[in-house]
């Protein structure tokens, strides 16, 4: 497989739900995101799931997934954000998995450390140039 075909499917930027608002750089139509949250509600007819974390919620279109969704369970989704008319986002999921047992607080702490490390690496590379 050539590198150009593998680059065709973005991995999804790791985003915490509380960060995903209209002022976020990730809040743009077509942004590829990876989000995690507790399933708050699920509509079988529309295949729309709503996940929540820390008071923030996000609608997720799960129509392309083969996943048994259970309210109260933790899920992680990767997909593309679609901005709706009222400036609300819905994630069109292409991948979904149950992550029950994941410690969300620890996950968020590790994400902050990862971002700090990446920022330091970028600064270090810029200093070398």
C-alpha cells in the first residue's frame, strides 16, 4: 500500500468534549476527531447517539457502525465533524468502540501531558533551525 492511500483516512485529533465549542480550532466542518464520552441517549430510528463528559455533550451519527450501544457505557468514536445550521456539531462516526473501564480523568490527564510534550518538541525543533 502506498503512503498516499494510507494518508487518505485521517486518524482523528484527540479532543475532550469540553474543548469542542465554537471557539475551538477543532470546531470546523469536516474536522477529523476522536472523542470519548458516556452514552447519554440513543435513538435507534435515527442512529443518533449523544455522548457526555464533564457537562459537555456531542451528538454522534452512528449509522455506519455495527455497534450495540448501551446507555451508561463509555464509548470512543472517530469521525468527521459536521456543523449544523444552529452552530451545533454532529460527529459522523466511521469507527466506534466500547471503552468501559477506561478512567476518563486519567485519560484526560494523559492527553494534556501528550500535548505538552508535543508542544515542547515543536519548540525544540524550531530552536534547532
